[in-house]
C-alpha cells in the first residue's frame, strides 16, 4: 500500500481546513492560485455554519489552544463574510 503524503489530521487542522473552504468561498484564495477566485457566499456560509457546529459539538473536549484557534477562525470568517456581503450589496 502506498504511503500517503498527507499529514495525520487533528482537530486544529480540521478547523483550519473548514475555514480555508470558507475563505475560498469569500474569494480569498492562496497566492499560488493562477486564476482569480470566484465568490460563493453559500459555500462560505455553509463552512462558517460547519465551524459553528464544531464549536457546539466539541465544547468541553478541546484543548485551550484548539478553543482559541476556533474562536479566532469564527471571528475572522464571520467578519470577512460581512465585508464581502456588504461589498456585493
């Protein structure tokens, strides 16, 4: 069996993955992308909702570091969502 080059996922990595999908939906993509990202507010909202669900369902089972990361990601994705939504009118 071929060994995967992906790292083992942990809760923080999972939170970062979800937030990356939210940022992608907001048109914020990694700099190595060659094309301009498209804004998809439904995709962004879906992933923000998923972060909120993870916040609710993992409460009491996270480390302090994981909780701080999730709090920061929720704040940042929500703020960016509002900014993009206002900009689009």
